[in-house]
């Protein structure tokens, strides 16, 4: 996913680069990838469009870095959960909690991913978006299937329908969640889980 920098590009400090990427992410999330221009990002960042090219060689490079950073962090958390040897219910709980933590860290990137991944994944540079989606689906379906097989979840559960319900219910929160709000991401996850798992867990 790395790209070759133009000769006139310079390296921003890590803090400044994060600031520029954060600004760009908010613009992409609000206006969409196609409608967003480098000039618009630069205006929001308080700089000239030409100056932004000293840090990024294209609009595509900017959104690539936003999405790949988000997904790298998401999968670091997910892979740790999946490698922990937890039971299926505990795995679902941990995955949902990790998802809300990522929404807290990368709300705008999640919104971009939801709106743009289908379009962008058709481009060779963004093939990793489709690969990540396949891996995501495999992890969730595998956990749900393991839960049904072990008796942790109802044996009449439609695992694919449940996966879609949980996925959409969790990630749509990026449309309303704001970091620093009344509820911490872990508390929102707990509330979501109490609603979801009481519906799919085996009752005594």
C-alpha cells in the first residue's frame, strides 16, 4: 500500500501528519470521496492546496492512509481477541467492545469505509478493503457457528442473518457517535451486548 513520494514531498512531523489526516477524514466523511478535492481538504486545514502536496502526492494517497491505518488497528485488536482462546460468547463480547473502541478512535474513517469501500475496492490499490471484509466475515461467522455447535447460542440461529444484524447494528453507530460524549465506548458496547446476546444466548 506504500506509494513513491514525489521529489518535492517533505515529511511532516507525526503530530502534523495525524492532524492533516484527521482533517481530511472529517472532510471525506462529510462530503464523500468523489466530491472531496485536495483544495477542500487544504482549506479545512488552513493551508494552500499546493502545500498539501508537500505531504501527500494525491487525494487517493490520503484516503488510503486513513483507511489502512484504521484497518491495521482494527485487526491488531481483533487478532488478539481471536487468538485469546475465549468461548464463543466471550469472543463476541470482546469483538463488539473492540469495534466500539475503534469507532471511538477512528469515527470518520469508519464512516468513509462504510460509504466508499465498495467503490474503492474495485481499484487495485484498495484491494485490501475487499480482503479485510472477507476476513471480517469469516471471523464473525466462525465464532457464531462455534457458538451454535457448542450450545452457547440457540441451535435454530441463522448465523449469516445474525452476523449481518450485529455488524450493521454496531458499525452504524459511527453515524451518531462522537468521542468524548456521555458514554464511553465500553459502556455502549455493554448496552449493545445486553440487547443482542439476550436474544441469541441459550436461556436456562
